[in-house]
C-alpha cells in the first residue's frame, strides 16, 4: 500500500467529496464537509487527505472547531475512505495524521462520536471521564474524548457543535 497523507488543498474539495459519497450510503457526510468549509468552525490545516501513489484522494479526516463549556476543542468528523481502500489501514493513517496536525497546532482536546473499539486505538476514552458531555443521546462509550499534549484539564462542560452538524 503506497498511501501518503497531507493537508487538504482547496483544489482537493471535489475529490474529497467523491470519497465521502462513495464511502457512505447517502450525501449527508459529503454535504456536511461542504457546509463546514463555509463555516467559521473550519480550520484548513486540520483537514487531512490520504492520497495514493498517483495523487488520487482516497481518504479524508476532518477536525473542526467546537465549543466545550466556555472553551474550545475539536470535533473529529467525518472520516471517510474510498471503498476500494477500506480495511487497508487508510482510515487509521488519515486519523493519526489529523490528530498529529492538531497536536502540532497546540490544540487541547478532540471529541468524536463513534465506535469505541475503533477510536480507542487512538487513545479516545468516554468523554464523561474528562467532564465533557455530548449534546446527543447516545450510550456513554460512544461519545469519546482524546486529551492532547497541551491538555490542562479543560475545557469541560457541554459540547456545542457548529451549526452544519445540526442543519445538514
């Protein structure tokens, strides 16, 4: 497998959309990414793509700004891998690259709503253990948080996702 990761460039947007459309049964995730690009929550340096040896975008992981209590954190979502590249480590590669970019940017905390077994491999644990509460009614293990190196015990409180997460 010859796949590399890099920060998404503006000209990657159509290819990134193609990956989300192929990876999910409908357009919701692709539409969410497009809406987040137009939202103040968008952080260009935290949108990471995986590309194959020809430069084709085959995976994407996105971190955007969200509020936690009176502070700021990041939301990891969505993550997508083109079907022909799934189960080959591309998802893990692109998520690790996005988390490393967040770490390099001095971010403190990342939250994710997803499979605890999958996201646990990155160090995510139930968000309640960090006094972070999700805005969604889900079983506790599915709303998770990952403190980064700059984490100082905060932020804490209720997460408020950017508007596109609610409206798309």
